[in-house]
């Protein structure tokens, strides 16, 4: 039996975006053992995935002896390295996995047996006036080349790793043309988590009510956050129009961000996210009638569950990480320095401050009133 180890990305959103790649591997190798290895909290993302044979909670930075010996004893045929780190490739080599597939980045070319060439212009929108060395240099519009086309989405990025893995194992399977919504993200709702959310909503008097979700926090990048006053204004207006209750998806460690929005709202903010696990968050997002968010893990959960979503983008790349769903709208007012990909804005946060509540409310109205947008390869608005 073919055995494939998939080293998952480290973040929730990225892990969700790689699920079509895992589904592709399952299609190419129906009887294979496909084991996903990733950080412990990602078990709620991959645990119920029908294409995954098992999940190993492990971190490259602290791989314990028992886990290491178990992986070696399993004698995997190949490992698909979804992260780009040098460490992930180094650990895969030390585990003795004969076929190691990933992008040739961060000095790890010699650690990979089947490297994939990496062209940054294929995976990032250049900023006209970069603010940091993580942004690409501006390219003259008249110069021919791939940088004159929108870059590809992360679903494509991970799918290429899966295709190269299949090729390394002797399969000629190909994913074909990908467009937004053409291949689904895979994120089932845990039945127990669904029961817990239903009970929690009933206990809060929200059973049968329309729910407007708001995800205002960002664990890894303060620059991605839309200002609290804009969230408050947009949610107040939409809740009145929808006759809905407003529910915060912020975790307990993000309570300060939830409190900042709650203080500015005229309507009550139900802070349910602080009481639940990641599995519960998936079940809660599945229950929402609309989600207002910025680029976040919750946004990708909503995309996977086909929950209508309005996503505000600023410093991150709307072409590369927009919600992979036909029931989503991206709102952005991008200055020349965007996307800078910086965690903290060194100037005046103009990319997010320029997005008004009115623009978000208008996007939500279109989304709720009209048919689902057609599949497309490009980013948002």
C-alpha cells in the first residue's frame, strides 16, 4: 500500500486551503494511507476529513522521540511538504522518507528529491511602492511576463505540490483548470461540536435567530485588522437590516479586540467565540447567515462551509488568499504600498482605514440579495 505523509501548513486558513490538494491525492491513490502531520490544534481541521487516513499532532520544532520513531517505522513512500520552511524539509530528510516534495525555497533545494521551482511573481501581487523587503519590486507595466497577470491562489500553490507528489509516485493524474469554487475546500462539521453550538445558542436565546458573525481579531498580523469603529458601524447597520443577532468569533485570547468592538456597538455583541474550541468555531460559522471579517482563519472556514462572507483586505494579497468560495465578496481600497505583507504598518494603515462601513454594507447587500457569483480565477473587487 502506498503511504503518503502530508506535512500541513501551520495556520488554520492555509491548512483549509490545502484540503483540495489532499482530496486530489486521494483521487490519485484511492487505497493509499494518507497521514497528515501538523500542529495539535489542526486536528480539528483534518480529523473529520474523509480523504485523510489519520492525523499526527507534531511540530517540527519539537518532534518527540516516540513520534519520530513511529513515522520512521511507518515507512512512508513520500512526503508532501506544504510549508516552505527549511526545517520542515530537514526533518523530512532525517525521518528517512525517500521522496520529498515541496517548493525550492529558503535554501532547502538539496533536501528535496522532487523540488518545484518557485517564481515569486507567480504567487504575489507586486506593490507599486513597497514598504518592506517582503514586497516585490515594482515591475514596469510595459515589460512582458507573468507579472502582468494576476498571481495564482494558494489553492493552486498546494495543488501543484500534490500533482508533483503524485508524479513522484508514478501517477499521471492532473488537477486540470482551477477556478474559485470549482474544487471545494473540505471541512466537515464535527457532530459533537454541532450539538454543543446548538445548545450554546439555545442557552443564549439565539435558537432560530438569524446570526451575523464578526471576526475582528488576527492572531498573527495586527496590520490585517479593520478598525473596531468600522466593524461596529457595519455590524449595527447590517444587524438592523437583517433582523439578526451579532455574534463575535474572537477566541478568549482575543477578548480585547472583541471588547473594543462591543464598546462601540449600539446593539449587543454576543461573544460566543470566547467559549468554544476550533471545532466549535467551524460549527458556529456553519450556522451563520453572514460573516463580516478581514483576511483570517474564520474567513477560510466560512469559505469551506459556503457561508456568505464579506472580507476586507489590505496588507495581505487579495489575489492569493481571497476566500475560495462563490458566496464571498472581497472589499479593498488598495494604495500603492499594498499588498506589503507586513505584520505591522510602519505608516498610517491607509489600506484598512480607507475601507468604509458603507462599502462593506453594500457588499453584504449584494451578496445576500443576488445569486452566488460565478466561478472565477481572479481575486476580489
